[in-house]
C-alpha cells in the first residue's frame, strides 16, 4: 500500500515540539501526523512503569473508550515482553491477532480495529513505552515500520519527560 509523503507532517511535529505545552502538544501533533502519513483509527502512547509491571496511557485520540491514565499489566503478556522487553515492534494483521494478544479485544474490535502496529519507544537501550496504532484488518505491513519508528523517536522527548517524573 502506498502512503503519502510524510515530510509535511514531520515538519508539523517539529514545530509542535517548540510549544511550551509539553508533552501534550507533541503527542497531539504526532497523532495527527501519523493519521495523515500512515493512518489509524485508534492511537495511544503508553509509558512503561517497570517497577509496577504496568504501562500507563498518557495520550489517546479516543479518550471516551481509552482514557488517559488507564493502565495495563505488562509482566505476563508475551506480546509486552516482545515490545517492552526486547524493544521490537509488533504487527497484528487480523481480528484473530487482536483476540489472541489483547485482553480488551472486545472493545478494540467494537471500534472497528482489527489490526495493530505497536512500536516501542526505546531510549538508551530500553523500551520506556510504546506508540500504538490500530486500524481495519490487514492495514499495516512491515513497510510501515521505518516511518512509524521515526514518529516514535519524535515522541521520545515527551515520553522521557513523563517517565522521569
């Protein structure tokens, strides 16, 4: 699948990073940029709390369904070990992948999301969180990973601000 030129959206994110309203301004700009350059239905940014074995939602484009502050346990989920433990992205292509890997699959599917691309936010060799894109079935591919990784890198300053508080 061909995607639009990401350069205009990247410029908007860089401009948003100059705003004093951080990390909210950057996360909102990244959400908008990813929607335009790649596409998503649901977009979230989670910060990992290793001592608690939890990830906490700090940004969402659907606050009614997935409010800021929501938490997920990460210690027992094999998928979270891949993303947060190994710092590797994950693509789930179908509703079966969603059902097999997400305890909240009924809510995810009710939003029309049947594919996912989870990208770890990696700093200094450790995943400090994840950026999560969900869309219709078979929407994401391996070809999307480099650009999503770039947007994830642009989310790192905000993620680090939160993680260090």
